[in-house]
């Protein structure tokens, strides 16, 4: 799916995902406090995992025929990535 998008739409997707990820990252920073990565750190993790999740799904043969399925897969990957890294950070801080 990512390979069949024009450059314009890919840039627009990155911009929209970045803006929404910053809003979610800011809210999650207020909720998670010291266990989070800051608003920009949360945003970067969400954006990278969003597009990484779609890319990995495409690489393993999943083709998203419509945008809502791709968005659902990307959001799921983003929050799974953020939860995993927050869990890893919490474990590393509490064991040292």
C-alpha cells in the first residue's frame, strides 16, 4: 500500500499522522509522567511504529484494500510499540 501512493499523498499522510501523534503524545505524557518519553518522544515512537507496522504488514503479504484497515493496523502498531517501550523503560529503571 505504501508503494502505490503518490509522493504528495505520502507527505500528507506523514504530516497528518505526525500532528495526531503529537496530540496523543502530549496527552500520554501527562498521563504517564516519568514513565513516558516526553511529548515529542511519544510522537516519534507513534509515527515510526505507525508506518513501520503498515510496512511490516505489507512485507508479510497483507494488502490493505481500504484506508480504514491500514489506519487501524498503524494505530495498533503505534500503541503496541509505545506500550512495549514504556514497559521496557519501566523494567530497566526499576531493576537498576
